[in-house]
C-alpha cells in the first residue's frame, strides 16, 4: 500500500457525460500528479499540482481539468467523455518538487466510457 | 524532448534464474533521475528501484539491481533469483531536476516460468 488513495476504483459511464476522479496523497506529500494509461498511448503525464497551485501540464485535453484543494486532495474532472477516454487514471504524490522526489502511485481509477 | 525506450516488449525467465530488462533514454540534461516501476496484474504501479544520474554507484534493492551506463544512456534492470511474484509489466521512467513529470517507456512484460 503506497498510502495514496483514489476513488472510485471503477467507473462506467456513457459518452458525453462528466465524471470526477478523486485522489488523496500520502500524508505529508504536497505534490500531486495525474497520469493516464491507455492501450494506444501508454502511460502519459496529464497535470501536476504543488501545494494547491498548478505546476506543470502535459498532454491534458481541454475537456479535462483538475484542482488541488487546501487539504491537498485533488480531483480530476473529465467532461464530454468520448470512447477514447476509456483508460486507467493514476494519481501519484511526492513530498515536494525538484525531480529527485520519488512519486508513489495510487491504485488507479478504471474508467470505461460506453 | 526526452524519450525512454524499452526494446523488449516481452521477456520470460525460469524461476530462480536471472533476467535483465533493457532501457535506454535520450536527454541533454545532466541532472536527472531514473526509475523502474512494476505493474502486476492488479495494475498497481509499484516502485522497484531508483537511480540518481550523479551517482556512479549502481542502485541495489535486494534481488533487484541496475546497470547504469551514463555515457551510453542505458539503464537496465537485473532481477536475480526470479520468483513467481515478479511476473508483471516493468516500466522504465525518467525525470529531471525542475521538471517532475515522469516520462515512461512502453514497458516489458515479464513472465516467470515455474
């Protein structure tokens, strides 16, 4: 158990819908990352927050947004869902920033868009 | 752009034997960090081992060790005394100082033959 929690574990929804994925980092970690794992794209970085502020953006679609709250939990919002958004979404956390910090991953949320 | 290449989509090894998984990367940075993550059938991403580029000594964690060849930009993972529980996808990953996003390779699926 990495100490990072993600809810829900599984999500099945329809095209055009909106969902929210939730992540709680390890105790003491200030940095939260979101990654998407799909069959065709592999593991891709989406976005990073550090202590409530957006720090870096990767290949995140405009239909997707995220935020980190004062209690450091983070939410990833996916809207106007398409079939191709079906994937495993990971949250990871680290103590700080700089690159030297190891990222610990949550168990993931498996999203299926029908 | 930094890239990580894992040229072996699949590998297999007899139980108790040793296997080496290959990884190469491309970067112009001097301060960076390399990781091996394991993804078993549960899909959880588990850190196996990490290496700081400035350290000449190869990292070791119990049965897992790396062969870090900085000039060749190579970072291979050696698993000794392979066990059935080692069966998983193994991902090589890279990050740099000041840019914390992980860049992953495409993974190597390791099968352990009893």
